């Protein structure tokens, strides 16, 4: 059911008068005294955060369901497929310089590392080649690196996590370009009450030159209780990230039934 508050919100966003007032405020910003700016800054940051979240939700609901989720290579009998947000819809902001550990790129997308240097940057760019499968790319650039780990954590949506069964195989495909060759591992984490089942695999190239790096997790060999699954997420783990530029052109997850043995 539509929210009764939305018509008024939409009208306010479309109001030429409101837009003109904001433009006048921006133009006058340089002339404001520091006391006034200090008073306004927290409120403006809150507004930017809220409007950014609303724009992200709009992209997730509109772009994510249409363009963002098209072109996923689904294996036979696939019952669920998903492309995470950084490759499906625009992020706000699109770039982060000097990213510290725990930097949140979007809802459910977080960069983790323990490097004390501020020399890690992330940048999202729109795909421009006709052969691109995802609408966006994500580039990770690490200069000096003195930490012990660097990973990107991505939460699975509820429909992908709560539907996991021991009868499933979870597949992960990664299309990537690297300035220098390096190993990339993926860890599938499945939280069940106080315990978390962790499955780790290296992402390996396929048989064809244009094949993505891929990994399959056969849940039949692990202690998975569907009734206890609360959430699931993956960690992309980058080995030897220093002085390397990694452009991830696409990342997709699929789920399919395993063959009976």
C-alpha cells in the first residue's frame, strides 16, 4: 500500500521554489560566517545521508530489479541469482580515498583491513563496453600496504540467505582485471544462532579464455540447518594487495540443487 506521505514528499522534491532556495543557499555559502556554518553543517549532513539512502533504495528497487540483475549466467536448475549493489546500481559517493577499515560503501557492503596507512581507495565507474555484463565496475587501488588482510564483505539478501539448504550449491563468479596477478579467495559465512559456518575457496579461472574466476560451495558437506540460518555473507579476500590495482567488472552469486549422491 502506498505511503500517504509520499505525494507531499514528491511534490516538495519537484518544487521549483524549493530547488531555487537551495541553489540560493549554495551560492550564499561562501559568505556565511563560521558560526552559522557550524550550526548548519550537522543538519545538512543528516539530510544528505537521508536523501542518499532514499536514492539508493530507489536504485535498488528500480535499477537493481531491471538492468542491475540482467545478464547473470545462471547454471541449470538455478533457483536464485544475485548481483551485489556495487555492480548493479550507482553508489553514493562513487569514490572513497584513504578508506579505513570498516568503510561502508553501501548497505551490506563493507571494506575491512588492518593497514595503518591511508593509501587504499575504492571507485565505482559505469561500464562502457558493449560486452559488459554488469552496469558498473568497482576498482580497488592499494598503494602502500602494511596490514595482514584486506577484504570486501557483502551481505546476502534475505531471500538468498534464509533459503539455504544442505541440498544446495552456491556458486560465485568474478570477472576481474588486475595490474599484477594475485590470488583472490572467497569465504562464505552462514550464521546459525551463536555459530557461524565458514567455507573458504580460491577463485579459479575456468576452461575458456573469457571465463570468470569462480568457486562452488557444496553445502551438502557442511552442517547447515535451514531452521537456524539467520544471515549469510561473503568475504572477498585479496592476497598481496600492495601496489596493485584490481578492477572487478562483475560479481554474481547463484544457487542450484546439488546432484544426489
